[in-house]
């Protein structure tokens, strides 16, 4: 018991000791040469009968170079001839684990860079078939897939696959295998250097037999606080122009010491680096500031931000506007003339600068990526992760294939500043992107992801490209802002299909109609509409470049627009069947719905591609169109109408183009109250009866009766009442009665013709006609009654002559002794004579007319509102 305890304690101490004193790191192919002989073989014992169902494989690694792929781990079983029982393979943008001969690629979220430590774990859980990949402790990917076979073997090696291209060039450490899936927390703790867990199946500590592999130890913490050595690149005797370019192009800046200590340390660094060359880079370097724009206002040249310099030498700056640049001297800064001087420039790097060569159509990243180093002063060497290299041959920059020892291209000698960084013209010597010879623009850039490289190799955010304002100092970000990439066999006259796969389905086009104003001419039965018509469709043949989220930045030029297929819409119910037009007022733009699918590796720049299958084209134009309406005016002015805008896709028949019914919409955005009508909710109807795709936008119109009431109904009713009231006038003033009614009749007739002229001439009666005719007929009736009444008076008084004059005589009877001896009698007789027969007619007329009026109104209004 005690002995075992002691052993345990000793073991623990040993572990602790190892942990604090370091973890072994193995370095494979440090020079980057592919080599079949660099290998580390497992020193521990392997039990073939130990079959793993679930497992975890973890490793910490650094990549130096990338041949075809980096096979860093391989477990195989010799007796059963199973070479890929467990494997770990690396690329720059993906990883692959092989579990019992099941191969599974996985794309990683962030591309690997050389000379950086990464922690990678694959876990497989056979219970849930769950497969997970962790990079630096973060779950990068998970999926489920069946392996179904156990993993076992008797041989393990690091650093080699079957072929030369599969060998690993880099550093490895902490390669462990467990017979169970580790939890995410444990993996995160390992990745963040909190624990150094050893595998129970394969342990890093079991020891490795090394063949042409070097090893060293580092402390565990160092993996997570890895700082690359600060490096300096020196360029002697550079003009100020070259100095500002070269450091920016390498992803750094010219120095700007802010304290005297920094000035001294620059001097110390230079004298330490160049002890023997006092003349070149020992003393004076360019500083990153100048005051060219405004005297005495010192700004950094790269972002023009002002700096307060307190490290000037005594009596400096003293060159006023003759000396606008600054150099670092051993005792402080001094201003010097920018143009005539050549000084040393130095760029400081806190990590290794990485470059990409864009525009070479390479899909494998190791052939795109380069790391830059300086082997001697003033010189740069771009060493590819893969087979390429860019270096200077004499005075010429060449792009060179190390593997085939062929020169791929030479930099144009006229290139600005004679340097390859940035967008430059190259003369091809072998085929690149299918181009055999001639010149090709390529871009050598150190810009990080999501940025765009200006011609001078400085970086701007990717979204700032082609945003219609300059962001690059050389204004190169607003050139080549092409939006559409057409295939060579693109034909403008062919209707796009839905997709490559779905070749049989017709293309849906969505219409969006936004009506700005409506004006209706009821007499001519026309509707004048001003509206914007938008059509949305997808063209799978196209690729879009650099789409922005703001649609306004994705507007195609007129020429580009005219070179594409666009749908044609006919406006059917117009006088001459007009068509939609493509002119300078038409706008065609693209909408970014999906994020970019991939980047264009043939473009000399960071160009993101968006698929035309997922990002629509939208064409928009404002139209003013006269539509013909078909109104039914029977109920006028209490009618409800609708007028249709009948649109038809004219480009091709239904088999080729249909209307996307779910996305088609119409709306009216102005006030719903027109002069005569009230517009309610628009509806869209799809007509499937014809050979073409048709859509009708129905504009429901409810007539506003206010006008008709005030101008027709109330005046005519008043006139009718006046006519009617004339029945209550005294009977003997025939002229007055007849005149009143006649006048009312005339006015009503005028009203009638006026109303008729403001409406279309229909063969049927409109409600307003019925009303006015009724009024006229009633007035006419009243006149007839007046005549009858008048006649009846004349008939009764026939035996006497001029009865009305007698009546006039009756009145002064109150004055006794004036006229005839029997006035009282006379009067009563006359009254009797007058009243008796007429009273009947009068009240008949009064009641009769009144009841006709009431009856008619009841019927009329109940017909309208009933
Ligand atoms: C193992 O496989 C290789 C190729 O698949 C074959 O050439 C070799 O003969 C096999 N060896 C045994 C022992 O089966
Ligand atoms: C690798 O090591 C072996 C001896 O272990 C040696 O013979 C061989 O030359 C070495 N190869 C390289 C490329 O260094
Ligand atoms: C520069 O070097 C000198 C002598 O080697 C040393 O005394 C001084 O502290 C160094 N200065 C800085 C800032 O490193
Ligand atoms: C395509 O359409 C034609 C005729 O409409 C039909 O005969 C054919 O089967 C369809 N093909 C597919 C793949 O749907
Ligand atoms: C068209 O209308 C539909 C439905 O309202 C809407 O989803 C779509 O975004 C509109 N399209 C455009 C281009 O405005």
C-alpha cells in the first residue's frame, strides 16, 4: 500500500516536473523540402486487441510549409494491411480525419497560417455517431456519420503519409489519442494550456523515435502565449516615396518614436543588426511623419492623423517649407527635404508577414499564400507555402516554381517603384488561368480577410470597395466595379431557366406595383395612373461581384443592363397596348440576399462572387399610363366601380415565364380620396386562361356622393318642393303658380342636360337620370294640375262674366254703402261657386303629388341602399 502510494507520488512529481519543465516539440522539415525520411515513430507499446469504438485525437501543431497535404498522424495495422485506421491530415483551409478508412473533409472557419500554434481535436462518439472538430478549443464543426468499424493497429508514425506530397512540414506536440470522446470543456482547457492531459491509448509522453526530426522543449504556457520574434526589414538608400510604399505594402509602418528612449533603441537595434555597415542603415531612417500639406502640422503619411512630436533634436524642425519630411537620427528627429534625400527605411514586424498572390486561379491555398522574409538588407523573398516563390533575379522580380524550377512570370520592369507588392503587371512565361502568354495583372497582398487591396498594396475594408467614394490613397478602389459576370455562352434573347437542375420549370417573375397617383376621367372611361413597376427574377447563368447590402450601390450601368435578358411587360387595356421600356429611366439593380459563395480566384483582387440563382435582379421604372376602364353606371352616383390594370408578361409564353404569385403585390401610396372616388384596398388577380401570364391589378373605386348630393339631388329636390308648394298658392293667381312651376321645370331640365353631359352617353338609365326625370315629370304633372284647376275655375264661373273682377269687388264690402245692395249674398255665392269644384282638384293634386313623391322616394332609396 505504502509502496504504491509512494510510486504514485513519484509519478505525480515526475509529471509535474515534466509539466513545468517543458513539453517536447518535434520539428519536421524545417527547411520546407518535401522528404520521405522525416518521421517520428511511436515508442510506446500498442495492443492490437484494444479496439476503439469511440475516440479522441488531439494535437498541437504549427505549419511551416504545405505540400499536397500535411499528414501529421497515421495509425495502421500491418497484419491486416489497414493503412488508414486513424489519420489526421491538414490543409490550409480544411482538415480531414480518417477513422477506420472513413474519410471526412471538413472546412475550417479560419484558414491556418504558417508559424502559428493551433490546437486541433477530432472526437468520435460511436453511441451517437457524433463527430466533432475543435480548433483552439472551439467547436468548428459537428456532424453525425457511421463508422461501424473499430480502430486498432500496431504502428503509429508522425509526419508522413504514403507519398512525398503528403509529408508534413511543421512542428508537432501533444499528440494524444483517447479511447473515448473528451468533453468540450476538457478540450478547451487543453487548448488554453490549463492542463496537459495525456492520452490513454496513445500518450505523447511515451516517447518517439525520431528520424531526421529535431526536437526541443517549451513550457506548456508558451503554446498559448506564443509571440513570434520581432523582425525588422531594412531597405538602404530608399527615396521617401519608396519608403512609404514598402512598409505599407508589407503590412507595417515606418517608425515613429514617441520618446527619446525609443529613438535610442532604434539606434541600438540598427547598430546591433549592422555592426559592419555604418554607412547604410546605421544612423538615419525615414520617420513616418511629414508636414507637406500644412507647414508645422505633422501627420502620419498613412492615415493623415496629426501627431505631437516631442522627440525633435535641438533646433529642429528648422527647414520650414523646404523640409517637410523627418528622419530619425541617433539624437532625435530632424526634418529633411523629402524629394532629394535617400535614407534607410526600416519596417518592424511583430509577426511574420503573410502574402497572397491573387489572380492565379489556384484553388489550393498553399499555392496562393506566401510568407516574406529578408535574407539580406534591401532584399525580399516571398516563399510560397507550396511550390511557388517570388524573388529577385538580378534586377528582375520573377515568380518561380520551385518544384519544376520553371519561371512562371516576370514582373513588368515598368512597375511602380520596381516592387511586386500590390496590383502589378506580369509577363507570363507559362500558362496561368489558361492564359499562355502576354501580360496579366496579379495582386500580391498582405491584406487580411474581408479587406480589399489597393493598387499600392494598402488595405481597405472590403465593403468600401465600389461604394462610390474613394478610400484608397491612390483612388484605385473605384475602378473595375463590374457587377455582373456573364458566361461566354450567355445569350440575351434566351429566357433564363429556374436553375441548372430545374430545366423544365418556367421562370417566376414577381411584379411589384406601387401606384403614386390615380386620376379618373369618368366621361371617357379612362384612368391615368402614375406608378413604379418593379420586376424581380433570378438568372442562374449570371454571377454577381461585390454585392453590397445597400441596393443603391448595386445599380447596373445602362450598357450592362442592355446586355442582359430582362422581362417585357405589356399593358393590355391601354389604347395602343403599350409595352414596358428599357431606357435611361429604367434602373436595373441587384439585391444581395445570400452571402457570397466563393471568391473569384482569377481576379487580381479580393472579389467575392454571389450566385445569380440566389440573388435577384430587380428592374424598376416609373410609368404614366392611361388605362381603359369599363364602368357600369346604372347606380350612378351611388355606384362602386373598379378599374383594372391588366399586365401581361410579353417576353415568352407561360411555359417559359410565369408570374410569381406569392411575391407579386400592388399598393397605392397616396391619399385614398380622389376628386370623385374613394380608393380602397387594391387586389391582384391572376388570369390563367391565356397563353401568357397575366395579372390584373384591381383598383376598387367607390364614388363620393357628396358632389352629386349638393349639385344634383338637393337642388332638384328643392325645385321639386317649390313646384309642389305652388299647389298651395291661392288658386286664382294662375300666372304665378304656372310661372313658378315652369321655372323649376326649366332649371331641372338644365340640370339634367348638365348632368348628362358630364357622364358617358349610356343607352341605359342611370339612377341620377331616373331621379331627374322623375323631378321633371313631377313638375310637369304639377303644371297639368295647375291647368286643370285653372280650367275648373273657368268652367264654374262661366254664367258670369269675368269672375275674377267680381272677386276684386268683394273685398271693399267691409266698407258699407259702396256698391251693390246685396253684397253679402253675392260674395257668399261667389265663394261657394269658386270653392266647391276646385277644392277637390287642389287637394287631389296636393295629396296625390305628395303620395307619389313619398312612394317614389321610398322605392328609389330602398333600391339604392337595399
Ligand atoms: C497490402 O495492400 C497492398 C496494396 O493494397 C498490397 O500490395 C499488399 O500485397 C498487401 N499486403 C498484404 C500483406 O496483404
Ligand atoms: C535521415 O536520417 C538518416 C539516418 O537516420 C540519414 O541516413 C539520411 O541521410 C537522413 N536524410 C535526410 C534527408 O536528412
Ligand atoms: C542602447 O545601448 C546602450 C549601450 O549598449 C545601452 O546603455 C542603452 O540602455 C540602450 N538603450 C536602449 C533604449 O535600449
Ligand atoms: C419536361 O417537360 C416536358 C413537356 O412539358 C415533359 O415531357 C418532360 O417529362 C419534362 N421533364 C421533366 C424532367 O420534368
Ligand atoms: C414585392 O412585394 C413582396 C410582397 O409584398 C415583397 O415581399 C417583396 O420584397 C417586394 N419586392 C420588391 C422588389 O420590392
